[in-house]
C-alpha cells in the first residue's frame, strides 16, 4: 500500500532563481527502506524537510505531497508529529532535556499521553534499544553514538509510521555507525516502519535498503532497487556518483571483462570476497609494487610542527579526565589523521592545540615554541587555523560572500586583493554558485566546503580539521583530499580528526588511534590499518585472504589485473 507520494515538487530558496528541487516525483510503499543519495547540495536534505511539514524551508514551492493519498498539509500538526518521525544529522540539535529517561518521555508528554502509557512506552523503547544501562544518566555524559540512539528511541516511542533520517551516522565512529544501521534494519523488519534516509557513506547502508533514489542538481535521476541502481551508475565510471557506490560494487565493475560475472553485482564484503575467491583461482602476485610507495624519513631529519608532552585535561573536578598523559608529534608538511571512537578525546585535543582550552598539566609546542609564549596574533595570523566540527558557527553574515570577505577585511587587505582571493578559493572548493546564499540555507556538505574556504583565506601554516569530510559525497571528499595533498606539498601541516577510515587511508601520511584519552598506536596507513581485523578499510577486509597489502579498491583491482595478465602470458 502506498504511504507517501511526491508529485511534481518544485522549490527554490528566497532570492534564488535556481530551483533546489526541480519536478520531484516518486512514491513509497508501507514498510519500504528507501535510501536517498547524491552529491552534496543536490537537494536531499531540502527534500526530506518537505516531507515533515513543520520543518519545511521557507521559499517558493509548488507540487504536492500525499500521505496515505491525502495531501500532507491537510493533516493536523499533532498527527504528523506523531506519525512521521525525523532524526537530525547532529544528535545534539535534537536533545532538549537533561536526563535520558526524560528525553524518552518528552515527546509522549507533548502528545498528551497519560502517565501509565508513557511509562509503558518508555520501558518498551529502553528495552528494545538496550538503553537500560544508561537510563538515568545525564545526556551530556553520553557518547555521540548513544545520543543518536537516544534520539532514535525517543522518536520511535511515539510509534511513527514513517521514520525520516538525514545522514544520521555522519558524526558516528565506524562501529557506532554500523550498530546504528543494524538497529534501523531491526526497526524496519520487526516493526514494519517505513524508513526514508539520506546518507553519503553507502558502504553499510546500501545493501540493506529496498529502494535507492539518486538525486542530481535538484532532480531524481535514478529510482529503482539497490542492485539496478548500482548497475545504472556503473555504466558511467566517470559519473560522480560511481565513486559513492559501495566498495564491493566498484571492485566488481572495474573488473568487468577481466573476471567471470557473478549472478548479480556483489554489494557486501561477504559477497565480494566470495566472488573474488571463486574467480581468482591462481594468484602469484600478492603485493603491490609501484602502485603505492610510503616514504619513511628518520624522525631526527624532520622538523616538528606540533608536539604535546604529557598533556592532561578534564572538564571539571568530578568528571573523568578526557585527556590522559597525551604525547605525540606532528611533523611539518604532513597529513596526520587521528581516528578513534566517539567521546575518546579527539576533538578536545584539537581544541587544546588551538588554545581554545588549556590543559591542567603538560606542555604544548607549536613550531618548537611553547604555547604560552604566543600571543593571539602570533599564534593565529598566518600560522594556525581550526575548522570546527560544526562549521555553521563560523558564519554570521547574510551571505557566504560577506563572511569570506570579512576574513580579509580584518587583515586590512584592499578590495582588489579581496575579490581575487575570494574568487580563487571559491573556485578551488566549488562554492562559486553559493556565494550569494545565506549560510543557513546550505547543505551540510556545502557548509563544510564554505567553512574550509574561510580557513584557506587565513593562509595558515598549520590547519586543524575536525571531521572535514562530514556531509560530503565521495567526489567532494576526493577533491578535498587532493587539495590537502597540494597544501602538504607546499609545506602546510595538517591534522585531521576523522571517523572516515577510507579517507584517512587514502590521503594521510600517518594515522593514529585515540583511545581512553591518549594515542595508543600510530604509523603509515599500511602500518596502521593492515594489522587490524575490523578497524580497517573495506577493500582490506574483502581481499586480505588473497593479497597482502590492499588498502583502497584501486589496489585490489590492480593486483587482480596483474595476476590475470600474468596467467594469460604464461598460458600463451
């Protein structure tokens, strides 16, 4: 039975000629699990907000949205609030109370349910989501994954028929993200809840959804099953969305014509591994040779840009310390990625290096000078810059252009220089078309790129990036990665805090694991990832029983082709 239909939906933001949504048409049946994907800024989040009337953006709109064959705006706000649930990208944006149990009850209280009904539903959701162990905790004491799970449980307590989620895993570490997706699958299968979800990282979510809707430039370009959409996108390997396909699909399609076809395109690690095992019956070359070279330079020959020695930090006297005896070095002209679970202290470390917070013990050195010897001007002017996890906090003006220009106005630059630099950076980060937009009208990915532009205009020697790939599609990630490598080659030092394993493996010079307030391991991407069982790349999990050192899907494809060519040469 059809539960939702979008009919000719068009929308444009105020003072914008270009349509953010351009004649959107699709329908969703009860119990469907629908994934909406596409490039950053293609209109995904805008579309989702229109499916929840109280969240609809302001602007010019036409077309209709039907809920059970009735126009959605004809329903009461109370009914829509309870029957269509919405989970935001940032878990902190949705939590409104101080205790876990109260957050679970909050929506039910607003619905006017009696006390007994509220207690019953809260108990049921706490049990279903495994929240009993932290039921009476303060929400501020929860990890990012726990907060997002709490948001989900709070929505599900209202027993919605449709659950809408806007990139709900973007701020979660890989383990928490996988657990969250597994929970969504349970909700869909066991409760028959219809799920509509946007996501950029398709590795775990793509194989479990029933239908995939691909958007491009405000339009729907694909609307079919996950297998059929994968086949369609694979038809053009130069298409930006091909890069966003799950790794198994990319490996399979890159080897099309080299290996025997499977009955259907593999979408999971298990299926792709089985297909490779069956297809690669003879393997002689097991290691990469010229596809990747990691240069190891002796520490004594390298200049140190950032050094922390025995740093200790806690937010208050009664809380557990967030940072414990933290020591590490970052060398000039390298990309140093810090990975680890939510709540381990990664972002706090960046705030300490940026002097937003002061450690209780230990020392921090920037370019071999102790932090306390810097004044603000010498620390920040053409020296050090931070892109926070939420770049929206960087924007205060009515347009993106005004915000970018302000960076250079404060540096007393003349108009010609300002215009030239804003144009240069905007082109580099592909935000030229966004300059006249209000920052709050941007998608998460667009806002991330605009925030990066502000950082670039500062011309820093050290850049600190907190989750820079959050909200970005695969193509944008690649462009950001290439830009970071260019900056590195120019001598800029870059520290990245990230949950994005694939990005870190591809673009980092060194990776470090943060756990329990300190760094427990570090090394080149190969040293760091290849020895891990779970905390590693998808390509490594697929091919490690065949090949020795595959990190990215191009590695797998290259080794397969070399072995096939060698076998053909020997046979002939």
